C-alpha cells in the first residue's frame, strides 16, 4: 500500500506540473523580447514572434518641456506643472526690461526650432510692456506670454504635444 501512495502522490504531482505547463503555453520559461524605437513621428515595436507594429506618436510632456529655452537672466523658475491635454506650464521671473526680455526669448525659441507667431506686443520705449507669442515645433504647440514693469519680467510658457482645442495658458503665481 505504501507503493500505491507514492505512485498516487507522484501521479498527482505530474498532473499538477502538466496542468501548469498547459496553462503557461507548454513551456517552463516564457521568453519575450520587445524593442521600441521612438522617433519624432513614429514608434515601432517588434515582438519575439517577429510581429512589427507602427503607430504615430506625439511628444510627451517631458519632451515638450525640453523644447523650451530658459530665458537669459532668469531669477526664478516654477514648474513644470502638468496642464490639460498632456501639456506643461512653466513660469519664469526674469531680471530685465519686458520688451528686451521678450524679444530675446523669441529669438531663443526660434533657435530651438519653434516657428513663432507674434500675437501682441507692447512697451516701445516705456518702462512696462511685454508680448504674447504662439508657436509650433513639429507637432508641438506653445503659448508664450510675458510682461512686466521696469526691470522685472514675468513669463508664462505652456506647451503641448499637439495643439489643444483650447490652448489656454493661465498666468502662474507671481
């Protein structure tokens, strides 16, 4: 009877192992391989089975932040803060006259690959003023709003992976 019990225990263990193998795809190890390549406009994924899929991608919030230059003479930076539609908001306090700071920031944006459109400017020769720009950099979209008085300029920057339906860039805390 001792032999029958050993056989029964052995048979039960074999059944459990076999059931486990069937449940796991008939293999004691499961090997997968995945490679993802991301470019500006496409991602490709290849699996161990050799299946390749491609999908359009857009810049992620961390990516759109990297498209924003830090203005010269920045005294304080706040953000990046997440905003709607996978966007980011940055706020800069810059030491410098508003018109000069915003003119220089526009040149810096263009140097980072932005196609900039001027929406409004003010402050020709006065102590106050500023500007609002919008721009695209590939699929990314940005709103750049700055102004101030005397030698202080406050600049709010909002960027998104793609242009949102309502590209509202609220001003940050001053």
